[in-house]
């Protein structure tokens, strides 16, 4: 017996609909490979009586449905990982549910799997869910699929039923998916037919049973044969004598003495040492976690990629990507998101989708946003250049997650299809006369005064009074008003959440350009979402953005109803009206808070002007800049 | 573990002195060599651990030059909470779960690295590698972040914290095979040797000190026994075995018919007891 035997590990995902018998199949695999312990079996007997659906028999599904909520409801809630081992291989099973949240969970499970078992209920044949699971598994780049045609006991182990399903799936798979191999396997998980032994009840099936197939399928480890890449996770610097770069090798092989390229800087250097704890290695392979030392003092930090010189990775900040959305709140174009790709982080904007993919039919559909469990193809632009490869070439350099900048939740995942060349052509125009120079001849500090508040709160009125007051003081101002801008620049936009976000994005950038001109920019837009106000704030430097919250209770605004809009909204003639059927997110920390239940219009303007004076916006700026 | 260090402000490693902790510590030493561990290790001491565990802990800390923090829930001690006077659920909650939360809050750790494995128990099979806890350290199994490829999003808001489980995908056999291959030191209680044990309700307890109320148990008998998991001595059952080497343990582990947590009295109460404890903040 070899006590440290390193058996090959096969990771696979099982997916199927609610009554395809997936949990039963996994429970059966664990049971048949003798991996259920006596005390677990006792518990299973107890649980089978309490929750079971198999009358007096053991309900194997209960072995794998781990959380009490799912036992009671008889469904699987989330991805669960199971472990079993045979004489030949170790297995990790990602068990994913087939009901709602299916897409997100299937994608999560598939992202770490080498193979997928897709379950089909023999009685029902290929369903849209079968195609949905296949599409996701194919998108994530899984090459090998087992189509497990289960519940053959319910169709009297009929060969023709099997053949019909095989033919049906094969035709679709050829058209829509990119699998290298598909194995069709008739079985009954409930009765253990064709699981660990070939079934006597299906003599027409002469190929290997499920476990044989899982034990013997060849996994070609492509990663080792690809060019060398390693993300730097952490710079190891215990003292001034030692500096090494710690990471797990994503692909390829690296040897001491190899010339490598550090990306994104492009600096070339040589590997001087490869450390694995106390050992100095001559060579290290994809999958190994090592610490690499180089010959010189080149600048390397977390997020850099060490790459082969012959085949270096690419660098870009604009891509066409495929996105799968995993959050209840939809993806909104033009909103800022954070992405993680390897150990690199960047701020990202996702453009309006080119199309979304109907996951039931594979057809392309038009879309303005991406909702939970939807897949779409979009352009993505980043605030910096990152090192990458196409997902098809290297999953670790082409797959990223999308994170909410405020609550830090993981919202979705993306796969890079290819970089867009156009970013190479757009350069920031270098201009010598800058905003400080322009502002100094006006004897003012350029700033954006951003009013926010519900419709009818008095934003426009106060903004106009403020401009008059500043003009009389000799200051150069401009007012951007919501209604006026919507007549011209933004006349193509409506009032849906997506359009509101785009509206604010354009206005933020117009304001920023006017700020460059040295002006005091006064804006009066409802701007109901915290994220967009933050986005506008982030377009300019600190101190150049003053948020003014005009706080008027909706009852007062509605009773004024200068434009008659509240009346229309209440009558249902106006959709997405802020305060009625579209939310207004109150600012948490505005620079200036105007409580309009206690201030009149002139007092409100006084408050703003004294804030500007106190903070030296209205005096001459420093000429050094 | 490198991701934890790179993405967090104030990480800590939870160290229970058991075999999983030993493997985890060894992996950390490898990951950061030649640097010292860039985080302290935290032992939540219930004061009822086997004394061989404490001796072992102190030796390892000395040998590896570690920064050890030992934390005990002093309120629990003052209230006289012991495994004999209180039900095991209450005792575990106060001396382990509450103690851990107190320690994490006291030192303001934002990520705690732990040695839990998904194969240990059903509710752990759905655990993430980076698992989120709200400001009260509660786990919400239905609202976890998706974990795709090996990309870990360790960004948290103020007050939230993360438990990171680097051994998620290891099995009990993997642990022993790795201990064998890398020659990792472990507490000798894992290896069989003749020890005096007493019995009650089929559970065999090692008399580790004079706090055990002997009159509740059968007379001591010397048997060749060992432990499969290590916890508080009055709550951890020994079992008869002749496995006195790591090779023997691997053989025995592959052949056993009982699950690993069988020797832990804290899991017997109800089938979803581990899940309940986790939601409340145990680990």
C-alpha cells in the first residue's frame, strides 16, 4: 500500500431538474462506493422515516440535502460539494440544483469542473432545462458531458426510449454546443442499474457503467502545455536580503534561468530561484504554488503577471465579454462596477448589451440591461489596462467576477471573448492650459454644485437664484437644468432606471468638461440614486463636488405640483416617477443640507454662498497650478 | 492563505491543535516561507483540552516562532460553565462559539482562517471557501456569494467578517496522507497506545485530570486506544485501536465504518445541529 498515493482527481458537476433524481444518483454513488458510514446510515434511516419520499426504503436524496430547510421542502438550495474515492481516482462532485437560481449555481459548479453529468428523466425526454444546463456548461468551457438518461425503470428499460433521447440531444448538441465528447448512459439511480455494475435489465447497453466511465475517462491536462503564466499574489519580503513573488502557476512550466516578461510593465528579466518551502526547485509546473525570485530589482507587485517571453499575454482596457448575471438587482449600463481577474482589480463600465442569449433556445435577443440568471454579450471598458487572455485559451486569465462597489457583493461573472482595438486610438488630448489656469483669470475655484431632491422640491428655483447671486458677485457660472438638458442632449432618454443612469452619466461628464473650463457649474437634477451621485463625484477631484440636498417632504412638493406631474403620476399616466413608483435614495452625507420645512428660498441661497466663501471657492486660486 | 493576507487588513488563523490545524499551519509555513507567518494564531481555550494538546501547542509555537493568542471566555469560567454541570450544547455555545466571537471582536480580526472541511458534515458541504459573517458573526446559508473558478472576493463592509477555509476540498484521508508525506508533527493522542479510560453510555473518556467526577463512570480500564478527533477531553470519545503509526491510521481511516464526528458528543443532539451552530456563529 502506498500511503501517500496521489490519485488523479476528477471534479464533475451534476445538474438536472427537480425530479430527475440527481440527489438520489449522488447518494447512490456514495452508498455504492461504500462511503456512507454506519452512523450516517442510522441517521439516514431516521431521516427517511421523518422526511423520506420512498416509503419504507432509504431515501438517498436525504444524504445529500444538507440544510434543514431543503429537507423540509425536498429541494436543493445551493451548490454542495461531495467527496468520494475509488481505487483509481478521487472525485469531487459539485451538486447543483435545477430549480430557480439554476443558472447561477450551474455556472458556479461548472467553473471548477472537468466534466458534467446532465440528468434527463427518461419519461420526459429532453426538456428546455436540459438545454439550459448544457448551454451553461458549454459556455464555461467544459469539454466532456455524460447525458445520464435516468429513471429507465419507469419506461420498462426500453431501448427505443433511450435511442430517441440520444438522437434528439445529439442533433441539438451538434448545432449549439462545443463538447469534445458526449457519453449517453441509460440508468436507474433508484435501483442502482448501470451505476457501479452493468445492468442485467438493459442487456442492449454494452458500454461501461457510470463509475467505470468516471474512473477511466482521459483528462488531457492542457494547462501544462500552454505558455507560462503566473499571477503575483503576494510579494514576499521578509528583509532587505530577500524579495520573491508568490503565486500559483496558471499555465505552462518555468525553469531556473528562463527569461520571463513582467506584465503589464513589459520588463524582461530572468528567473534566478524557484522556492517551495525549504526546497529550491529547478522547474515548476502549472498548478504549483511557488515563490519565484528574479535577477534584478524590477518593479513587481500584486496583480502583475509573470509570463513567457515567446508568447506573452496581451494587455488591454476594452473587451467584448460574455456576462452571466447572478444578482437580484440587474446590471445597469454606465454604472461603475469593480472586477477581479486573477489578482488584478479594476473599475469597469459595461455597455448596453449587444444582445442577450435566450438560454432555453440559444437565440439572440435585444436587451437594455442584464437581469438575474441572464447571459449577454457586451463591451466592457476598464479604468486601467489589465493583463489577460481569451477565456477559451486560458480560464484563469480570461474569467472575471463583477463586484458591487458599495455593498461588495459578487454580482456576476464574465468571460473575455476578445479585446477591442479601438481603445488604442483614443488618447487623452494633452493640453497645457489647464483648469487652474482658466479659473485663475476668473478669480474663482471651479466647482460643481450638485443639487439633488425630488421633483418640485425647489432645486431649479434655488439654483437660478444662486446663479444670480454669484453673477452679481462677478463669478462665472453655468446652470444645467434637468428639463432643459432633456430637451436637447438627452432627448433620446426616458425615465427607466437604465435611462436615468445614462442621463446622469452624460450630465456628470458635461459638468466635468465645464469644470475644466474653470466654471462654477450648478446642476439641478433629481438624481435619485446614490450610486450615480457617487459616480458624478468620482469624475472630478476631491473638493470639486458639492452635493446640496434640497429636502422637501413629498407632501409639500406634491401640493405645489408646479408642472402638474404628481397628478399625472398618481393617475398612472406617468411611469417611473420618483417618489411615486420609482425610489429616491436620500443622500447620507451631503456637503450642504437644506431643510425646506424651515428655510425660505433666500435663506437657502445664503447657506450655500456662505459655504462657498468659508471654503474659499470665491477667492482667487493658487496660481502655482 | 496568500489571498487572505493580500486582501485583508487584520487576518488571524484559528488553531485548534488538531490534525487539520496542524496541516493548515504547515501549509501556511510553506506559503510564506522564508517570511514568518504574517498573522497570529488564535487558540480558543475552553480550559478542558487534553494537557497533551496544550504541551504540543506550546512546543510548536516555540519551534516555529509563532505569535500565539490564547483566549478563554472568562465570563463562562466565572459562571461556572463546565461540561459536567451544563448540557453539551450550552457548554459548547458559551465556551467555544461565544468565546470565538469575543476574541474576534476584541482583536478586530477581519478574516479568520479555519480548518473546516466540506466532507466533515452535510451542512459544511455548502460552505464557501471564503464564508461571510454579518456583524453578529451569523452565517446565512441561503445568501452566500457565488464562488467562481478560484476567484475569491474578500471585500467586506465595516463590521462584517470572513471565515476562510483553505482545507475545504480536503478529505480526512487526504489529511492523513499529507501528514505522512510531509512528516507533519501531530498530538500523540491520535496514535494508539495503552491508556486508562472510563466508560459511560458507551463513550470512553480518558481521565486527563482530577476534575472528572469518577463516580459517574465505570472503573478505569487500561486499553490500547486512540482519538480520531480532539476536543475537550470530557466530550471526546476514545476508541479501541492498535494503529500506532500514521500508516496504520491511514489504513484504519480507509476501512472505518464510522464517520469522523462520531467521536464528538456535541453533534448527537439533532441531525441539523452543526448547521444550527454555524448559523449562530460557531466557526
